C-alpha cells in the first residue's frame, strides 16, 4: 500500500480549503497511486500530512464518497472503489469560449437552486445561517477588493451551505457533483462582470435577499429570490459574453 511519501508542504488556510484538499486527494487516487480495493491511511495520518484539521479532511472525504471514488468499509477504513473520475460532468467543463455550455449550466442551476432554497428556508439551522453569512461576508470583501478567485470560492461556499441546509443528502451530493461546472460558470461570470461597474454589487444584493428569505423561514420568498438570482446571473452572463471584445 502506498504510504503517501514525499508529502507536499502543509496547506495553509484559504477560503475554499476543502475544495483544494478534495482535488489533491482526487489527483492522488486517480493518478495511479492506489489500486482498486486498497485502503487509505488513517484520517489523522492524511490530515497531518496535508496540514489540515480532521473536520476539513472529513468534508473532502465526503465529496470523494459522493463521486464514488472511496467507500467506508467496516473494520477496514476508507477503501478505493474507483481510481478514475466517475463524474461525466467533470469531463465536460466549459471553456471560456463555450457559450452554449456556460449558459446551459445556468439553466441547470435554475431548477436545482430554486427548490434547494425553498427547502433550506424550511429546514435551516443556526449553524447553516452562520455559514451563509460568513460566505456572504467573504463575497462582499472579494467584490470590494476585485479578487475574482476569492469571490468564486465564497460564492460556491454560500450555495453549498444552502444545499446543506436542505437536510437532504442528495442535494449536497448533487451540488458536489456539479461543483466543477459551477466553478467555471462563476469564474466566467465574475471575471467578465468585474469589468462592468455595478454587476458584482448587484449579485451581492441578490445573495443577501436570498439569505434573508431563508433566515425568515419563507419557502416561497426563497424560491422567488433564488429564481431572480439565477435569471439575473444568466442575463449578466449573456451581456458579458456579448461585450467580450473580438480577438
């Protein structure tokens, strides 16, 4: 069994640390470092090697489980059940020029996020709301500083918190399944919108209204806020794409 030698430098805290750890573990597993059925080292060993808490590691592992890459085996630990990525969507992440795919992702978000918002309004906990507020605060700082990557990380963090607040594991799994495509969608949207005054602030207000509806416990208001946000996201994307100068 591979014992994870030649460890990289410890990972320092960043807005989307869990996403980074997930990618690192995915790369190790799908890069041929493990055989099918092989058991990974104990959680604490991996956490110490990567310089992260066990809480962060467990979140990353849960995403790998959702991808069908690892599985818990009673009395054995985490075993590799696939060493190639199973998510078809990972193989079709849009490039900056793939307009049809970029806008298609927005349509996919529409159905998913509207209902997730309604369920979150009904089932959210104080911890869920605290995580949404923290993500929203991080988004605001990113808009003010013009840090695109930071804003994308915070945006994903916010919407994952909404998915988690549904208390339906399938919503969380589906969100994680879409995460790569959503990241590209958000990256294109925020990168291009940053060039137009007011677009970042408009998106921030939409997130704020959505959080308020979820916090109030109003499913219909949450649906409406989520619908407006996704539709406006599509509008902003279409405008940004049309405004992109020809090369």
